[in-house]
């Protein structure tokens, strides 16, 4: 069997077959799939691409960090610059290395970048992939999972009724209880007017933290004030701008629960610019407990996520699945803990 015969069976030109084999991007997805299907069916092995297209395992996994941006926003303050991603990435690489695997890392800033991800799976450059930073229920990733590739999702809602998510693995921090405990911590300090700066509404973790915040207020018979909830992004500038907006509304609040530590840093900066003090005037609590939080001024009270454990579970699971050539489906929710420092204070009624 040669490339001309493959082309004939697939109903395309020989040059199209060549472009598919050499992973050119200017091939329609439908055509690419048609050619690859014939190649697989007839076990066609073209020279250097032989091992990949024949389906042989390699010892490479992908780590895909999704950080979509609008062109006008630029890349200066993006979430991928957060220590959160640096710690997770280094942990994945270290664990994979110990298991004899290499990690191919891609940071995706545009929708077009998804084509690179798909190509890594379709041409067997990688044997599986870990995703982090994606929006909840990402359709492009669902397509990859649906086609049978090994995928781990970090920060994804668990949907038992969705068949696609029964073909992959999901690893989450306990965002809901972490947010609940953060808010309850402030309530126990006599705060009743607690603002929340979210990480937006596209990420599962952000939505789960919003739910936890609201539930803690409701359980303490405190009415949820929508004017004290500001949608933002998981970046310092988002926290700064959101706090400026809160302060301009002339609505009293004595504490802020920030959806991550970077947001909290921005919030503290904005509070200080208004001539107020943390925690004397406004208490601030974050989420993630990144390394910088303990050195911040004041040291930031935060909800600690076990990122190393999350990365370890994701990496070991996907490599084990590759090695044993088995399908896997599992959901993990990793506990979080409250780390008390100096950014919150008991409110004297």
C-alpha cells in the first residue's frame, strides 16, 4: 500500500495525503480525519512518521494551559503569569520525569491555538494530555475526549450525565467548601457586609466559589447583596479595578473575599490608595495561598490549594493509563485548608 492508493481510498489527492502525514495546518478537519481513518484502517506506515501513525505509544504527554485573551487586552497581566500555574507545571514535569516521560507544554492564548492542541493528539505527538485554565465545558476539548484520547481536566464541573466526561479524568480543588469556609471565617469575625470579587463566570472554580460564598451568607441569615459581588478575572489588575468599583458605589462593606490571591493583592492596593488600611478598615481574604501571600504586606490570609497533589494525581493517572493501555474515568476533589495570617481582623460592633 502506497500514498497514491491511500489517496484513492480517501477520495483526495496524493498531495493532500502528504500534507496530512506531515501535519500541515491547511487541511480541513473533515479531510484530515478521512485520510487518517484510511491510514489507520490499512496500517499504512510512511517513513519517519511510521511509529506515530501506526499508533505506537510514545513517552510524551501534553500539558495545555488555556489562557484566552482578547487582542486589545495584551498579555501583560494574564493568569499564566501566576505562581499557581508555575507550581502546577513544575510539579507535572517533575512527576512525569520520574516516571520516564517528557512533557510538551503549550500555552494557548487564541482560539486558533486549539488547532495545535488537536494536532498533537491526532498525529500521536503525545499519548495523552492534561488541561488547565480552560473555560468550563469547553467544546473543543470535549471533541478530543469524544474521539477517545486520554485527557485529564483540572477545574471542570463534574457531570455524571454527560457521556463525554465519563471518558476522561477530572481533578478539582474543593472550591465550594473553601469559599464557604473563607466567608464563614469573616462572618465569625463579626463581618456581615462582605464583598466578593469573582474570577468571572466562565471558569468552574470561580462559579463554585461564588456558590460557596452565597451559601455561607445564607446559612448565617445574611442577605446576599448583589451590589457587593463584582465579576472580574483571576489577575491582580482585576482585583484592583473591582475594588475601585466597589469603593465608588458608596455601599458599606467591611471585608472582601477575593476569588484568588492575585485578586486580593490588587484589592489591597486599591484600598490603600483610598487612604484606608488592611485589615483595620477592610479585611481581605484570598484563595490559592501562593508563595507570595506569606510575604505580602500584610501577610495574606488565604485558602490553601494542594497544587502539588493535584498535579501528582493528574500526571500519575494519565501515565498509568497510557502504560496499561486502559480507558480511565475518575473524579477527584482535593481538600483545601484555611491559612490564617494578618489580613483579617475581628470587627468591633
